[in-house]
C-alpha cells in the first residue's frame, strides 16, 4: 500500500478554460473527419473468410447434403446446440440426416463442429444476424441450414489453407 | 487352477480356458476380434498376440486365444515385440477396411475402431486401392452384411454352428476374394440372428431395424431383464436422449443367457415405444394419468378422483375379481395381494398359454416373465379363457398391470355383459363398454423391481426411461387404493 500524494493544481489547470478549448478542438476536428462508425444494419459489416458466423451445411454439387449424420459435431458441440437423427438412403453413401437441428440461441459460434466434421459438411458461414419473435423459430432445421457449396467456398478454402499442414486431400466428395 | 504371471502379476487361471480368458478375467486388456468367450477360438485375426516365456525358454509371441495356460507361464502383454506384431496385424486388417466410421453404425462400440485409435498409425501406407465389394447384402429379414467392412474373423460362422447349432454362414471364396455368405445365398433363418450383429467386432453385420437409428454414444444404457418370456435374459435397455428406447441388447449373465438373447425379445420394442395419447384424450396412445366414465363416456380425471371412483366400484360390488398381469414385479404383486386382502378376495394373474416360440436355447415359450415370482407370492395363474369365463359372471373386476387388457383379449372383454364393471391399470385405456376407471401405468422399462425367472433366479428391472408425467408407480397407486378400500370398509 502506498500513499498517493495529491498534487496541487497549476494556475492553467485551475483556470479550466485552456483544457476546455483543447477538448473542444478535438471534437471539432473529428467532426470533419471520416466517421469511424457504421450505419448498421443499413451498411453491413465487413466480412472476411475468417469471419466465424453461424454454422451452415454444405450441399454438394449433386444436390445432396454432404452430411452423413455421423454425430461428430453433435458430440463436439460444447453448447449442446446440435441434434441429429440419421436415416438410410439408396445412394452409395448410405446415411443422411433426416433431422438436423441447430438451436441458434445455444450456438456460441465456436466452430468446433466445423473442426470435428469428417466429411467437410458443416462450415461457419458469414451469416451473423439472428433475430425472430420466438425461440422456436431460432431452432434451425435441415432446410434452413442448407447452403450451396459455392456460398461457403471462401470459408472452405480458408479452412483448408489453415489445416494444410496435416491435411493432404479433400474428403468432400 | 494354474498359476501364471501376467505383466508381473501372479494370477490363477482355469487350465481349460485359453490364456486370453485368464488375462481378461484378471482385468488385463488383450485386444481381440475373432475370439469370443462364448465361441471356440480359431486364431484367425492374430490381434491377441502376447509374449509368453516358459521354463527358461526364450520368450515367444503367440496368439493368446489359441494358447492354453501352463503352470509357471510368464506373459507380457505389452512387450515391445508383441506390440509390434499386433501393430502389423492391425495394419493388415485395416488394409481393406473402408474409412466408413462416420457412416458405420458400429462406430463407438467397434473393437477395430477402438484399437486403431489406441494403437494404430495415423495414416495408411498402402498405395493399392481397397477391395470393392457389396456394401449392402441382405442376409434375411434381420441382418445386413457390408462385405467391405468384414475382417473375416468368422465369429458369425462359429455362432451359427456352435450356439444355434444350425450352420448357415460360411466364408466363401479364396484369399483376397473371401467373403461371408450364406449357403446357396439363402436368407438366414432362426430366432437368434440379432446376436450376429452383437458379436460382429466391426460393422459388417448390422441390424436392419437399428440401422442408422442412433449413434451408440448417445444411448443411455440401463441394466434390465427381458420381458418376452419366462427365461428372464439379462439385457441392457438403451434409450436415446431420455425419450425413446432404441434397442435391447443382451448382457452377460452366466446363469441365464450367457451372451445371447432371442430376436423375439430383442425386437419387442413396440410395447415400450407407444406414443402418448393426445392431451385430454383417453384413447389412441398411452394414458398419462387416469380416466373415469362419466355421462359422456370415458373422460380424463385426476388420479384422486379416479381412485375415489375405483373405490366406489370395487367396494360396493360383491367379491370383485382381482387379476394381475404377468408383467407385475414381485413388489407390485405384493401390493396387489395387499389390495386384494382389503376387499377381501384372492388375487390371480393372467397366464397366457405357451407362445409356440419355445426352443432349446433360451426362449421358454412362456410369455409370463414373472410367472414364478407371482406364483411364489401366492397369486394363482389363470388362463385368459378361464379368466374371461370368471369375468362374465362377476359384477366388478380389477385388472392390474402392463398389457393386461391385450393378454385377456380386448375384443373379448368388449363383449362382456354390461353388468361387469372394470377398473383397469394398464398402459393405455382400451375402448371397452365395461371400463369405468383406468389408470396409466409405467412399462417394464420405466419401473424398478424384480422378476423371478423360470429357474427361480431373481433378476432386476431398473428405470431406464422416466415414466410419462402423470404416471405414478403401480405400487404407489395400488397402496393408495388399498388404503381407501380398507378405510371405506371400516366405515361401513
């Protein structure tokens, strides 16, 4: 514990006026500069490939969702936001999700699902906005989560670049 | 008993059993694919190799499943040489095994996956493509074979030959073209096919009914007893997300069922998967609560009101018939007897005739899981036909327990004389003209208690799934009704 000695104010400080002038000069200078703030939501935020928005499911070029409902993301999800039920298909990849729900109110956008996915089926999109008038409407189902691969391509490329040290080839078919 | 030393620990081993069994019994982990304690060892997978030295000889690496124990044997399961050999075996087993784990139903309970995770290498060295074989070969109504995943351990072949004693499967083809197939591609038959999916160490044999239903790590497992016959096989009830029973699997019980169970019991999921009746509705599903006949027919009522109505009916009519279901636990049987004593009448239980499913392996063909327990309590078994005859002349009856209405025959009960008034404790309220009061009861996976099997062995039931809201334990409801009846009797 130290004792703080309060210094006496100098004459200029006691006069108060010079400091007011100095402060106002900053105010007036900033008035004519380019503003730092944005008119959100009219003016959207800048998005880059690093943006980790809400998770979305990749729809492959053949029109099928890449997810095979293996449950890895469900197991990895620290917020228990994901619920998956699998089903059988006649396609060579025998399994597909019949129910894939992400409770967006629970999702903490951590990206563990993206990391856990062995099939490159779930990626963090650049979609960040989330609003509705009921909680139920914010539990996104399979149809609401599907995105064409092209819409997520930037992020997919980024994740591949990020992981290329230990990842040799794509597993998305 | 023979004394051997495993990893520096001296253990006692049964000389009739192979070395791997001695290690497992002592809690020492030795991997295995082709070995199964219930089947003859063949030593085809070679993954159980351990280092054994005997009588000052240099140590040798041998397959633990094909080696018998000998006095003074020294075993090192983790010797560098043994590990190296096992790693090489694993690499060969994985050479043609597809990377299907995300799709495979076995993932999570797969021996190959577990051991590859623990001891395998990160990536394959093989440059040749994997074998391309049938991914979905149907072997009858129960089992699907994925030939690519098969590691040819031949457990399934031996199961058919040794346990069911009806050889139906074989390894056909030679060398790299070997696959598991049935004789003449005929579908599998028999009541024990489900066990093939259990004993398959990989995901090659899977159950058609369980295929892609759930990931196994999401299933909460509770020990219980099979309800479909009086054998009382030890089972595990597996529940998905606390809501639905997804499968029954056999649990090792040396005195009852060993490792096996029949398909009748395995797939008897219908009675425990019934949906609830709609809110406020009486029929069309399980009754969560109680219902009482009013002027407009059966209507939902509080349990207290329904208990009052049941007391009116049972207390005012002479000598009501008291019949339990064979699914009652010993504890519930006792509560039913106490209730019958308050009336006072003798209680019985519905004992349907043999189902015709009896075989010489497990199924006894007697559909009463607790026949012995209830009989020992003093409840007399009554055939459904005799019970219906007695009901036709009674004025009132109390029918208690899961499936009691269907066992007696819902259609026949509907044809009873109008004078017979029924108080029923069942999972659902059937549309019977004589039904005045009905209470919902828990199913056998929703209650705890004991059944006594055909051999007189007391086997537990545990709560695998919470009963629907509003469904009280049967013992509690019966005790409350008995109390109401005895106080009413004291007053009159």
